[in-house]
C-alpha cells in the first residue's frame, strides 16, 4: 500500500545509514588494493569500468531502496552503475534518487582517503529540485546531510552559513579545490587558476571536495571536466544549505542549477562562498 505523502517522506536518513553499514561490510571484505582493483568486466552506465567493490556498494544501496519500495514508496533511482531503475516512479511520483555508491573509486581502490557514498533525493528532474542530501566520507568518517530550506549538518552539527572565504594579501583565494585533475587539463587551466588562488588541493572525490566548501575548509572548488549528476547532486545541496553557491556553467539555460539528474557528464561544477568567486571559477577552462 502506498503510504501517505510521497517518497520524500520516507526515512532517507535511516536508509542512507543502512547503506553505509552495508558498504562497510563490502570494504572490509576487500581490505587490500589487490582485492579492490578487481574489475567485473562491465562498464557502468556512467561509462567507467566497474570494480567489484563498486558492484558490492551498489548492491548495499539498492537493498535499502528495495526495502523502501516494499514499504510502498515510489521513485526512480539514478545510479552510476545501473542507470535509471524504476521503483514505480514512472507512475507519476516524480521523486528521483541519485546515487554514487563510491564517489572516489580510485581512492578506495588504492586505500587512500577520501571516498564517499553520495545519495540525493529530489522531487523533480534538476539540481534545483534536490530536497535531501547525504554524503558519507569513509576516509574521514564524516557524515554530511542537508534538507532543502533547513540547513546543512556535519555529524549532526549545523554548518554556519555565514562562514566567509579567505583571501591572501594579494587578493587571491587562500585555498581552492580542483577535481578531475588530469595534468593536461590542469595545464590548460593554469593561467586562470594562478590568477584566482594561491594554493590548490586535489582530494579525488567531487562530493567530498564540495563538502569542504560547505564547511569553508576550501574557499572554492572547480572541476576541470564535465561531471555527472551522481557525483554532485547531493553535495551541491549541502553547499547551498551551508551558505555557499553552486553553478553548472554548461547547463545553465539562464539557471545555474538547471543541470539534469541523469548519468550523462554534461557540465563542470563550480562552488564558492561568494558570487564574485563563483563567477571567476565559472570561467576556468574545462575539457
């Protein structure tokens, strides 16, 4: 029986924490790089080669989705590995659940922090429609959450939306995060990056890097290549609810949050704590 309300009313926080527990089991069963580097032989809907740990992580998440659907909730899941999976959402609920079981798979494979579970729940087809966000960073053991209009939290403590960016004496940002940092792409962007910031950090997981902007640990973030919604959907809400700004420059259509919630790589993502910095970062060359 369909419960009262919509799938937005489901216990998404509980489901996400259940997925984290399942994912811990997957990682514990594959404790070494040699084990985590094993591929299934398939490619996910996002185009990347699927690791055994990616597949196991997705099973852990979908076990929670199966339980929510069995309880009567209807939604469409959008996952890096499986693509779109209909849980009755095609019947008109409009709720989309956007999942990256392991954001930062290369870090997870090489036993390097950081890597994260990222889950976003939306009541429409674009980034602007995300209503609930969850990112769990297994490297730091940090849980990042946000609900639309209710602020963002780190390990249950509200993030301060008034935190400013920091600038050096010469006016450049103190610390900027970049993602998808292929040396060729970094080289092509270097002139603009040098003009914007004094220091760069590369974490290797888009969701985690965006969360650092939410906590003002980083003064901004830019990806140097088009990213997928599964990488950014949850963390972009966390940034916005924590007082930051987000844009997807190649998907704007006049609106910075018009990027669709699908598996295609459509636009770079940039984040900042001021409109001035966001506009500068949107001009960083990207592949």
